[in-house]
C-alpha cells in the first residue's frame, strides 16, 4: 500500500484566536488559546489520503518535560477533565483532515509543544511539530476563574486600559493607565515571568503541575512583580530620589515596564510604588486569563505590630510628628482576582486580594494573598492567605496623641478613618465604583456629630476634636484646586457654663501619600475668648503662593489645636487632603466615525492655572491607537495662558480604547494628565 506523510500542519491561527477570544494577541504571531475549549489544526497529507480503518493518529502534548499522549478519535464529546483529540466530522477530506484538540479546564498555563504521530503500515512516525500558548478561560464554567457575566469578562480580562484612583476620599484623582496586554512583547514577558520565578528554577516539574491553580499563579505573580526576593519586575523606591531610574509618577502603562524588564535580562526596572506594582500585576493576570481589577483603599493602615491600632503623634501646636513605625497611607493600591477557592470551600469563592507591593513577608517572601474579600469582611483570620494584614489595612483604629517633651497632653480615638473608601473602576464606565461594603460592615451614622458625617456634600469634609469642655470642627469649604486659595472654617465651641480664653494653633504640612509630613509651611496662632456655651467660626485661607512650591504630590496635612489657657485642656482636629491638579482636555475630530486604519486628529489643550509661567514635555500614548509615544516640548506658558497641540493617530485595534496625554511640568516637578475614551469601529 502506498505510504503517506504529513506535508505541513496549519494551526488555523486566525480562526482559533477568534474562537478563543484571543485575537488581540495577534501581534505575538503565536497560537494563543484558552483551556477547557477545543482548538483546530489542519493537516495536509502528501501521498495517499488517511484511511480511518487502517491508519492511526495520535498527538503528544508537552509542557517542559511533562507530556500526555492522546489518540485522535472520531468522537466530538470533549472532556473538561482530560486532554482529547478528534477528527472534525464536518470535514471528511482525508487528504487534508482537521483535528480538534481539547485541553481540560484545569490544564496548566504555559507554552506547550505538540507532535503529530502517524501509525501507518504498523510503524509509528513523528511527522509534524507545533506549539501553542494555553491561558485560563473565564468563559468556561469548569474553569476555576469562570466569571459569569460578559460585561465583567470584557472589563476584567479583555480591557487593555483603565483608571487607577489616587488622592483622598474627598478629592479622588483618576489616573489613566494602559495595561498594554496586547502590545508586542508583553505576552511573552508575562509567560517568562513564570519561567524566571524561583519556584520554576527550583523544580520546573512541580511548578508546571501547580500552574493549573490560579491561587498558586497569583502568589507567584504577586512575588515576581517586586524584586525583593527574586528577579522580579520592579524595584520599589519611596525615597524621593529617582535619578537612577524613572519617577514612579511618570509611568503611563505596563508595556514599557514589562518590555524593559525582559530586554534587560530580567533586571528590575526602576522604580515602582504601589499603584505601579498593582497595575503591572493587573496586566500579567489579565494576560494569563485570570479576571483582575485594580483596587484603591483610601486611608490604608500599615499595622506593623498586628494590634489593629495606628498611633499618630502631634505637638501641642498641631505639627504632626514621625514617631511611630505604624503608618496610614492616604491611599494604597492592590488588585483583586476572581477565582474559586477549593482549598477553603465555596463560601470563599469570588474576589481575592493580591498585593505585589513589598510591605510584609508571606511564607518568607514579599507577596500578599490571595485573601478572600469575604474572609476579610467576616474577619476569618485563620484562613489562607494574609487575611489579618489586609483586615488591618481596612479596619485599624487610629489613636491621636498630643505630646510635649515626652508627656501626653491629649488622647483621642477614631474608628472610622481607616478604609473610609475602597473603590475600583466601574464596569464599562470611566468612573469609580464604591466597594467599601464588600470589605467591611458599614456603620450607619447616628448623628451629625460623628467624626465623618454622611450628610456632607461630596465637595466638603469635616473632622472633629472634642473633649469634656471643648470642641473644634475643621471644615474645608470645597475640594482645593491648583491656582486657587485653600479656604476652610474652624468652628470652636465652649461646652461649659463658664467663660474661656483659648489659644488656637493652625498648621499646614506638605506630605507624600505614604509617609509623615514635613515641617509646617504655613501656620497661624491666635487667642480667642468664648462666653459660656458660645460657639465661634473662624474663616481661614492659604494662598496659592504659600503652597504651590511644596506640592510635588499635592497632599497637605492641616491641623488645629484648641487649648484652654486656664485648664490646659487640649483638643485636636486634622484633615489630610490633596490639591486637584489642572486637567488636560482631549478632543477628537469626527468622534463618532473612528474606524480601523483611518487617520484621525485629536487636539490636546492645557490652560496654566498657576501664578507663574510653566513649561514642560507633552507625551501622547494610546494602545491600539498610536504605535509609539509622541512627544512635544511646550514653551513657557504665562499664567492663565492656553496652548493647543494637534496629533494624528491611526487605530490598529477595534473596540473601546484610551487616548492619554501627560504634561511633565519642569518648573514644579509635577505632571498634568488627561484621557479620552474612543470607540474604534471596523473599517
């Protein structure tokens, strides 16, 4: 009988990418498929056609040194728990048959090789080779990362841009971020991250076997995003000195970071802070097919001794001191990933906290999670992983202490400040979604004199200090804006039936989001007299010329101390807030008719709100819209002046995309940002 051989194997890349919702990975030129679903390969035979009665085919699939061999059958009944291969029954051309290969829904993530072997005339021949990349599958019900809503799969797996939220609860700042998971080289860098991990280097076989579990993958990625214990992606730096690398505030997306890491031979990229660590981890998890979203916890506690108490110290005139190892970050950013927790039981399925910022060791390594959000809310601190640490981040109490020469002058407790707002980007919309109630049981306000009144409008804030005889209220008129005065009110109350003479001390200190403030840059001291039961309101303002020079990160700690001269009784009220930066506005011509591969025009506009001229460099980026970043130098712009810059872009990907602009101001070491969501239609 005439023999035959395999001329070539067609991986049917475009058809498989579309079927597996991986078509946006087409820049990698690899076959990228999702586990638990079949993909098709077509075989072109040379010589006689395949004879199903006398010839046999089998496929050997290999991940490292692990392998499975499966016969090619004629049954399309795919198994969700075993590898399976079958002839396409709709194509009976045995000169060029098609074969469907199905992986189990619990297959390990990685880059696989396969061999097609033929048994003809009682001898086996290995006739063809190929390779494919296998990812998790949130569309597959049997997959541990299955998420049942299509809009959430689009947002948490496929969306290549988003918003990170920073600032303070009263003045939330959305920062555009490009996750870049479909940009050239990013998929490969994410897969290499698993290969470079200490677990893989130590025992590749065990690592490959464990890669079927998103819990395991999450811990590996959480550890590998930072470089403290391994050849991780990012080096953290909170010193303020970034001359050996990039200021974390200057990054606009994950692609530059992951490509630089891979191209350097896996040397850590300098530098990252919490939102950079989290955003890059979000990219890696979305690439691997695990639903992921970036979370911001406002007033996030770092409880170093595990007592669920954060102590803050002030001088008798209201300056905040750096006395405690514990701290409260104005915001801290981590990620949540969606997965089942077979190790904990179905009650803990769903969103899991993973935090790649190196703060505390977990199992001897700087990583955190996955900690079930449900377990954090119910304080199930005996479960895996790191639930007590995350619980403290959102629930610790704050003890405020006024001291003088080692003596405690006043003491107060706040149980509401930590974890006051926890949010993420809303599904399908460029705004935040409040998810605080997922993490903690929200107390309903019992009166308007709580430390954080729910009756206030969003553009105001209120902090209260109160004791037996005195009360002081510190209230901002509105969210402060760059170029405008900071206006606030101090209300002092004599709660007793005797007249009082009181000292009023006011202090403003600049601070970064994760540290204690520096020395006061503005202060005001005075004496007032109050009749029995009298209340007085003091109006104050800090002029732009008094605070513009200290605002790199745009955060201020404002405090007032009220002191009864006769009794030396003291009360303190304080508030930390940010200054709203000016915005870049982006307008796109013919916004409703943006199509693939057609040149478009966008206009970026900036108005200088400062009291002095500014200059800088404008950078425009957009995954799927602009191939490389575009930069323009902005000449000095007078106060109140406006500048416009036109740019052209040619969309290369369909769907909702983000055009983002950032203006790095040379004069005040600050960056102004803006973004525009555009929808690209098929040509």
